[in-house]
């Protein structure tokens, strides 16, 4: 059942006026007939789309575009020949066909994927893609079958290495989810479910916030936060992006107006413009009108466009940038380097700021080529008098590298994540009180040699720092996290007694309870503006505990990051001698009062005998495990004290019991048989706090007289 010339003359309303093949209405009618007439034949639906057809129209004009559509339809007619099939043009550059499964298996139908078009003596090539759906349930509405084939096509529309894709049920679920989001869009706009997030952009030299980028998030009432990667492509496809973009622009301008009206500090905010917006001739006027409505200067709103927008629509993008400049707006090119025409775009577009695609930073430490390309782009931009922003900065090493190659601005998680408007305005308020300088805010208080050392220089001061005796380094505190950024050779000698083969021992977060203790010491050092000294029982990465003496001094930072210079000394031997001295002191005092004295170590669940008057023990340092120790006591414990034994086995429950006792001591009574006599005995459990701040738990046993 194919196209008939006679039929077209008799019933022109059945056919597409441009291509002469069936239109959508006819396709539904004749495909239904074919499926009814041939119930034993297996059929498939094919849904075609011509890739980048809008670009074709822009390059050659709509008349040339029409000729390409006609040529494609003629090729379809030629390939199908006398096959049992129905085919049609659905709309624009979309075509559909219902054909037998045997035809797909036994013919060269895939040559429809490439289209050749001649203009003058030049041949141009265009490409199509398609989705295929095997019809298994003929009771399903034909419109649903077409939707399934189209859903398969959408999965490869931007994959130029793949001509076609077969439908599976996961695609249908995705399509249903798209339809649900489409139906919920108007409600989401009305209920202000879309939230504007702001990600600051910082000056590379010192971390000062100079601007921000506005991003949109969908806070769904039942599904939670929906990623823009899910709904932005959908809304670009169905046209809702125009409404959403203007919603975001209005929200940003309202925020700027509010701060300016209150006399509060603010920074320029860049707003994103979808690539499909450039087909709207009213785009620039819409932006200007929203800014005017809120009575703010264009200086406070910057416009971000993507490289892909220029690739799709170069003529309209160029005209839009010129018009935006005439209205007083600055224009940023986002995701530079993600496309294939970057250098040509730089030549043609009068942009103001270049935002380098974050993927350039992925391999900068491993790939010399990546660093050469990145440095060349930055130099090229400077020669063209363009400002450069590098996105995706996540580590200090990346930041330091970008500073070294004179990148102007940086943006990324190392500085700030995207944040709600309330958090962003709070940050702006803090920035107004004191300059946001991520590194060495109080640099005038530091000796120049220290700054030079931590900037990786090769000066004499830097060489001396890394080779000097004694451990030194740099700590960073960010919110509730603390991390070692850099250390000298003396650090490894103090902690590990040797230089490691691979220095992967820093840039590791501290664990509890060490983290909280160090955070508190750093807070005291910062607030007191003095050197804070403390001792730390530190667990190394190899599981060994050592005692360290630490001094920290606050040297600079910002509202949410602080830097501290620290010096460390290994005091293991000193602590051992102190321990021996404390043990001697215990024995001297307790020997007069008790028959036996034990020390309970709850971290290792072990018991050490410090003192014993019984001569049968040859060494006073006998060791017991918790189970053995408490088992022996529980056997002879008086009934009224038996329940306390289980509580004494845990440090937290012992602390609770001690807090309730006015004597700060827990007595346990039991009967002890010795030399054929029975004597009442009491074990006293208590906590001893030593002058250095450490805590020891003791059990002292005495026979009652």
C-alpha cells in the first residue's frame, strides 16, 4: 500500500502538500487498514528525524530546506518501492513509516541515514536518525506506537555515531515521566516550585567574590529536588523553556532590586539563556524589559550563552549579542571548548567573557597536552581582551595552577557550591563586612617569606622551610572539617620517623574524636589571636598511636575557610616517662590505703594491676582482659550490687553512675575467701583526672577490717 499518483490527484487532502506523500491523517487511516488486513505479518514502525535541520535552513534558506525534504521523501518512496508499507510526513522534518519486519531484515533501508544535496557544483551531506518499534499489540492506539518509536529516536538524536535505536520499555517510562513533568509545569510555575540558586564566581588572585551565576532547581513537593539535567532538555524541546527562563530572570532582578533599595552590597549575576531562545526575535527586548521593570542597571545582569547555541544558530546569536551590547549588557560564552567550532566562534562573536568548560581541568595534572591547550586559550583570550572564568575548580592544586597561568576568575565547589538565595544574600552581607579573601586575608601580618613558601616558589626561604628541623605545615578549616594542606620534611620525620616513599598522607580529613578537638583548638587560636598549644594522642594511618605536641597559629581566611600554620613535635618518649612517674605516684599514695589497685583502659578493654600487697604476684604489672576481670568480680559480688557489674563494663554507663554519686565513687561489695577465712571486701571504682587533662579509671580493692 504505497503512494499512488492517481490517488494524489483525486484526493489531495490525503497528502502532504510539500512532499506529495501521505500526511499524518492519512497515515493513521491507512496504517490501521493495513494492520487489520494482514494480521499474520509482523510490522514495525520507524520514526525519522533529520538532524540539525534548522541549521540547514539558516545556511541555505527555507527554499533549499524544502528541496531537501522533497528529496528525502522521494528517496523514501524509491527505497520502499512495491513493499507493503505506509509512510508519511508527520510535521517539519519528521517522517514515519509502517513496514514489514522482513523488509527491515532484508533491505538496505539504512541509506536513508545520509542525504546528499547539490547546490551549484557543491555537494552537501545531511544525516537523519530514527527510532524503531516492533508492533506486538495491535490493540494499542497507533498514536502510542508512534510515540514509542519517537522515544527511541530521541535517545540517539545527539549521537552522530548511531543511525537508529530499537524501543524498549524503559524509554516508555521516560516518555511518561516527561509527559508528567509537562502537565505539572504550569502548577510548578504558579506555586514557585522552581528555585533560583546562586554559585559565586571568585577572583582567581585572592578568592574575592566578584559575581555569581544564577541556576534553577525544581523543588517538587513529592519528588524532591529534580536535576536541571532532567527538565531543561525537556522544556527546550516543548517550548516551556521560554517561560522558565523569564521566570528566572525576573527572580534574579527582584533580588538585585531588593538589595539595592535597602542599600545593601551586591554583585553582578549572570543569567542563562537557552539555545532555543535565539529563535525568538523578542529575546533581547524581553530581557531589557524585565531589567527595566525592576529599575536596576544592566551592569547588575550578565547574559550567559552556550557555545552550542552559536553552533545551532550562528546568525541569530550574533545579532542578539550586538543588540544586548547596545542595551548595555555584558555577554559570557559558557562551556567554551565543549563544541567543535570554538576558535571560529571566538573570531566571529563579540563576547566579553569566556567561561572555560570544566572538562579541561579533568586531566590537567596528568596530561601535558591538556595544560598546553588550557594555557593557550587563556593567553589567546587575553590577547583578544577577553576576561576568562574557569569552571569546575574543585581542589587547591587546580586553583593554584589557574592563578599561575593568570586566569582571571574561578568558579567551582572548592570555593562555593550553588546555594539558595537566602544563603547567597547572607554571604553577600558577610562580604560587605570584611573582604572575602580565601587565602591570607590578614596577609599584611605575615612575613613575606611565609607567603613565598606556601606559593611553591624555589626561593631560599622555601628550600629552608622544607628542609628545616622540626615538623611544620598548613591546616585548613572549612565549616566543620579540618584538613592538612601542606607539610615539610620534618612533619614526616616527627610522625613517621622517616620520609615516606609516596607523600599521600596529607589532604586526608581527620576522624572523630580528633577532628572536634583540633577544631576547638583552632577556634581558640583564631579568636584569641595567639598561638594555641596542645597535646594530641594521634592515630597514624598505619594504626599506630603516637603523642604529639602541637602549636597552631591563625594566619588568614574568610567567612567559611580559615588557614593555620602549625608546628609539631613527637613526645612519645616524654609521655612514657610521665606515665612511669604517674604510676610511681599512684603506688606511693594508694599503697597505704588499698590492698590492690587496677587501671581500667576502656579503649582496649584491658585491666592493668598497678599495686598488690599479695607477695604471690611477682610483678605488679599483671594484665587482664575485661571479660576475665569482671567475671571474677561478679562470682563473689553481693546480690544487691550484682546489677552494677554490667554497667561498669562500659565507660559511658560508668560515667553516668559516677555523676549520680556525691562521693564520685562506685563501691562494689563481695565476700572473698582466703586461708580458710571469709572477709568482707569492697572494690571502689572511680575516675582520676590528671593535671595534663587526661582521665584514668581505677578500681581499688580493700578488705574490710
